[in-house]
């Protein structure tokens, strides 16, 4: 209430000066360093535990953003919900077991396996076929004369020196690897002998992933120690290892057991919708990702700049537009305030949104995406100004956008607009590395606002005390003023490139 009351006094002052209600400066000035700071200490605080996709901390952050949108009286952005939920998956290793003739071998000491590449399976075999290095390429075939259909195949690690040289010369490695080669010959499982056992204990949880369905499933591969190889081949193993490879079949009663569970986790994008006036069927999106890296053991990765700074900017820009609307100066086009998750895992949230958009992309005039705008790139401290922002992608899909950003900035925010990451030859490929890219790849014009990297990037030390709040507020205002112009101008932004599918 207090905010609105103050706003009314403010408006009276402006009217007294003859200023118009549709002067964006009245509302841009509601975006203050103090408000952004207060929000960022919550978003990047201990309670949200680094906001890892699929985690409790991420869901708490989503609930906080949803409540904030609701307090601004924004409408639900995804039909009847503020959240667009999407599934993510994670594997956990339950059992990895090999025994040979009733002798059991221990995980990590003698056996290991890739969690993501293998599936739950139990095989009891009475024969193991040793297939040398397991290579079938051109004239060279380790499988020549062997029948491995339905059998367990065992191979040496690496390549024969002459075969390796030949492969390097031709630069033609079998893309399916030894696993695919064994499978093409009909094998049911692959044992790959490694000399680096024991392996360190590793996490029994995989990284998260978005799609559990594979067009091709390969046979399981078990990494085994030399001790296991000897228990199958006896002295033949040392002969083979020393260069006298003799493919051959061995009798052994072997148990191969791999069990994993797949957890279905949930993540979400949080979306608040501000309905426009006469052009309400057209939409402007203002986005940032609220997820970060979570915590490892008890260490929290706070993600204050990445991308707490963008998230709180979206919140306060939304607040400014909501107050403009309440004062009768709402935008002509509708605006969707879109907080993505899954960005750090590979732009999942924005891919999910653009794959099944609740608001048609054909009517979406642009996505203004903010990812890291609260700090100063250390390389700039030696250059002309720290009062800058990197602007990326503004000229790639619509020739209307670049002039709007330039003139808006000239009139209101006077930042140095630096386009170095918009160079198509940018070695860091920044244009492809945040959520706006999901929109750009569908033909929606985008602008990406970014501060460059810093020494705390993706470290637990990316904390809110290191943010320059004055600069953050000024950069957020640039996005606000640009959005004001884009949402109120007569025409949607021209599309130089037609909308993709
Ligand atoms: Zn980020």
C-alpha cells in the first residue's frame, strides 16, 4: 500500500509539472538499487540452496517468484498456472556386480560402469569371447572368425599401435566405439579391460537429463580390472597384453548384474502475465533464469550474478510495469515475465517453453533476456568505462531492434553498449549460451543483456555482496525502457528471417 501511496504523490508532482502519465521515467525510477538488493539477498540466499534444477531449493525459489507475481496482480502466465512444469530425470546406481566362477569382485576395486550408458540387466553366461582390441575397421577385423552372437565379449583397452596410426592417418574412427562394434557383431555385453584400477569412489547419482528415450540402446559395457581378465583368461592375458593377441573363447560361469533406478524429478518455469490494452494479443517476453548449480555437499553455489541478478531485474521490471498499469499507463502489448529453470543444464526451460508455447511465437514480438548484469568484467577495469553492458543478438533477427536499444539508451540510461560478444566469430559463442537462443532459433527477435564473466563465475563465491547495485539498477532500467518502447510502438518488430518451426 505504501508504495502505491507514494506513487500517487509522485504522479501528482509530475502532473503539476505538466509531465504525462505515459512518461516511462516515472515508472523506471521505481526500479531502485535498494529493492534489487533486497530481492537478491532472498533469491541468492541460503534458504534457496543454490536453486539447482529439480531440487527443493529450486522449488522454493519458484514459489517465491510465483507469490511475488501474484502480489503484483499479474495473471497466470501458463493458462491457469503461474508455473510451467517439466520433467527431468536422474539415474542412481543400485547394484553393480560381477562374479566369475562364484568369486565376487568389488565395485571400484575391480569393476566399474557408466551410469548413463547402461541399463538394468542381469546376465548369466558360461562363455566369454576375447576379441583382442575389439576393432573392426576396413581391412582390420579383430572379430574375424569369431562367433559372438548372444555372447559376452571381452576386449583390451586402446588400439594396436599400427591400427591406431592407420586410424589417425585416415581420421576415421568408428563413431559407435567398441561397444557399437561388439553390438553389430551380435554380442550381448562388453567387458573392457582397464589398467587403472582401483577407481576412485564416484557419485552413484548421474547428472540430470531431459529425455530418457533413446533411438538406439547399446549393450552394457563393464570396465574390469586386469585381475578379472586373468581370472577368465589365465596366463593368456599377459601374453595378449604383451602384444601377442590371440582372439579366443573361454569357458567361465559369469554373472553380470547392473541395476539402476531412474528418478523422475520436476522443474518449472515461472510466468507472470500482464495483459496489454489495444494490442493485447501480441506479446513481449522479458526473461531470466532463476536456476543455478545448487549445493555440493554443504557448499552452496549462490549464483548471485548468475542469474540472480537477471531474476531480480525481471521481478522489479514486472513491478514497475504493474504499477504503470495500475496508474492507467499499462503497455499496449501484453508482457510475459518469464523466469526459466534448467538453463545451467542446457537451456531446458526455454526449450520446453518454445517447443509448446502457451502464447503463440508468431505473435511474440521479442524476447529480452537477462543473464548476469550485476558485476563488472575485470577486463574492462583497464578500459574506458565500467558503466557498460554487453548487448548480444539485437541485429540478428530484426533490423528494428538495434536502433531501439541504441536510442533508448541514449535518451535514458547512457550506458556504453558493447557489442563484442555479438561478433559472429565470438570464440566464446555467447549468443548460443543463454535462454534467448531457444527463441532466436525459432525466429523470435531477441536481445541478450550480459556483463561478461568474472572470477567467481560458477563458483560458491558468486555472492550478493559482490554485486554493484547502482549499475544493476541502471542496466535493468535499460531493459525496462526498451521494453516500454517495444510494447507500445505501433508495429510488431519486423522479422528479417521468417519464423522457424
Ligand atoms: Zn546464467
